[in-house]
């Protein structure tokens, strides 16, 4: 559960309507349906009100995304949302072939980030200003989870190689529309479904309704045939193979009880809720909040899951985090105090870290690190991660938001919601984590091991060097698609060459070529001693 970063996707510029007005758009859609001879629009007096109610369930960006040439899409969306009310149907999906689909982009020569460009009609930026949209937000786009009423759509071009207009090859292009209960990591789960049948995502238009449903429109290629029957069948099989609950409505405590049922050689995790004092709220996330508190005379941090968002997936993540925290004890791992697991609200209590996260330190407080401090932070992370890996644990979501500082600026690894013990084969396949820090083998749903954490560490190291957000001009999904093709953050200049070489070794595409944390730590400590010795040596001696 991410309690630090925002969870909304940024928008690409919307499709063409004139000046924006919600009522005008509803009228335009209604009138076009009447012109097209739609029987519902012509024969049912309440149809106009129902149409307006449909649009009112969505953020303004939904209306801007509807084309007047395809107003029947609105009726399809309405039907999918109705079907999604039945838990047995979820996720509802619809597959169709897109005729005359094309995209293009101008890609600057030598521009590494030009590999993926947001595509837009020439007039779109003006309309963005009219409506008040930011074309690409930065710090708020750090997860692929969906926030209610967020502006979530993107257009991605994967063919750019030089400064030229790129036309997409003549291949079958399909549209897959999903509707389901909105929940954290739903978009990641849907993208994994598409990847499971080797579909490539060209566009993703993602919307959340005010009453807790999601409408997700993907434009894909990779299915070699124009017909859709076989693709529909492949989608059904992929859904049946997928893990986790699609309903988002389970309030059973079985997941928590199961994960905490393992015998342990230490005191039980359950605390006396009556002795826990809750203070100010420190941060909020998609499904919970982080508070400062006090328990038995010590300052603590209290992560509380919102009861109204509880479902099987969240409870499973919560239970694994408690079980994992009970197992670890190290000076560079956030210390576990206890948990409330018996009844909602579920909460996890850890030591309070007054220094906040490295993410806040770098990007909100705008601190620029000097090399000795940077190396000390990195060494702290290495110590914590080395301990986890020697304990046969893979973190799976290593990023600056999950690295916290105590009052002495000691960095500790935190947030074990998606951490897991390695299975007997030593590899995993489930996609998890945050796309900007995610290793390519995880994005590709290939088997992976602890070297995936090393890749994420390389991105953290890049953040410490640059004080920038990775791929800040891209949405998370664009960044993921780029990393899959070999994209990496631009290598900073005027940085110690040994540190740059180490960072690049850690983000190698082949996990076997990445260094293990013990070796990374040795190199970082050696470099720290080297620069400290240079600072202490008088010039010329």
C-alpha cells in the first residue's frame, strides 16, 4: 500500500470537441444519436437524462475523449458498466477491430526519451488550457493505480527512431474495453492480462466513476488476425488464469488469518488497540492513511487501511506485510512494533521516522546531495537490502518513497506490502512494484529473482544523483514500455565515473550482469573512503 505518492495517471491531450461544456457535449452526443436513428434516443423520453447521468459519473476528461463520429461508444460503455454490477461478470470486456487506426509522432534525433511520445492533434494543447488540464503531471504519476476522477489516458508511439514522421505499419489494431470494480493496481492487473496473450498496448484510456467502477479502454496490436472471436476466447482464458479477486468486494478476514497463522519464535504481533493513540495524519494513499501516534510511551507511525476499501487483494497485501515485518530485524529496516489484525480498521504500527522519505527529501524539499552524503544513504540502503536478500526476501517495490530516515539521517527500508519470500525455484513471475523503478523482466512477466531489487536500486541511485523523478516527462505506462525496449534514465554528467559505472551495471537488462548487494556495498564504501581521504589530504601532497 503506497501512502506517499499519488496514484493518478496523467492524461494525454483529449480528442476533438470544440470549447468544453458538459451539457453541450451531452447535447451533441444525444443529437448525433437521434440523427443516426438510434431507437433508444428517439423513443424514450428519459434517455437524455440517463445520458447526462452517465457522463456525470465520470471526470470531465471522459466527455472530451468521446468522438462525435463514434457516439455509439457511449451506449457500449453504459452497457458494460451495467454488466459489471454483477460480480459473476467481472471483469466485463468487449473486443473489436479498429478500422483506419493510425498514430504518428515527431521524434527528435538522439533524444532518448523521444522513444515514447505523447501523441496529440495540433489543437489539443489549446483545449487543455481551456479545461484546466495539465498535459503531463510529474510527481503525481508514480503508480499505475487509478484514483477516482483522475484524468487517466495516454497515447504511446513505440516506433520513433529519428527525427521524422513515423507511420505505424499496417497491422491489425484492436480495442479492448474493460469494466470492473475500481481498486488499487487494477490497471496493472489489466495490462498483465493483455501481456499474457502477447498484446502490445498502444493507447490506454482509463476512467474511474464516482460510484467505484472503472472503464478502461486499451488500443492494442499483436493479434495477427482481424477477426475478434478467437481474441475474445483468448481474453476469457487469460482472465481465468489470472490471480486475485476481480470483485473488489470481499471483507473476509481469511487472508489475514492465513498469513499470520505461521508459528513464530517471538511475541504475537497483535497490540492492545486501547493503548494506541492516533495523532496527526502524515500522508494519504489510495486505500489508507499514515498517522503519527504513540504506543506504550514511544512515538510510532500507524498505517491504517480504510475499511470501505477492504477487499481480498488489500487484505492479502496487509497480511503479508505484517508477516514479513515480524520476520525482519536490522538497523536499516524500519522496526515493527505491532498490528491490529482482528477487526477493521486494520493497521500496522512501526517506529516513527522523523526524517520522512528520501522521495520527500529529494523532490519536495529540493535537497541536492553532496557525494559523501549520497554515498552514505546508498550504503544504508545496501545494508538493509543485503539483509533482506540473505533472509531470502525480495522487496519488489524498492523506491525512494519506501526509504525512510530517522533523526540521525540513517536510511531504513520500509513498506513490505508486496515483499515475498522467494519460492523454492528462486524466481517469481507476478508483476508488482511501481513502474518507474521496475526491472524489465518484471514488466515483461518473465521469471525474476532478487536481481530485480538491484535494478530498482540503480534507479534510486540515479535519483540520489540527479534529484529528479525517473522519466518525469512520461506517464508510468510509457516509462514501462520504454524500459522494456531498453530505455534508461539519461546518465548524469559531472558525477564520479566509478559511481556512474556502478549504477549502469545495476540496471543491466540481463539480471545476471547486475551486481549483488554485498559487492555494491563494497564498491560504495571504497569510493566513500577514497573521497574522504582526498578531502583530508592537503593539495599537492
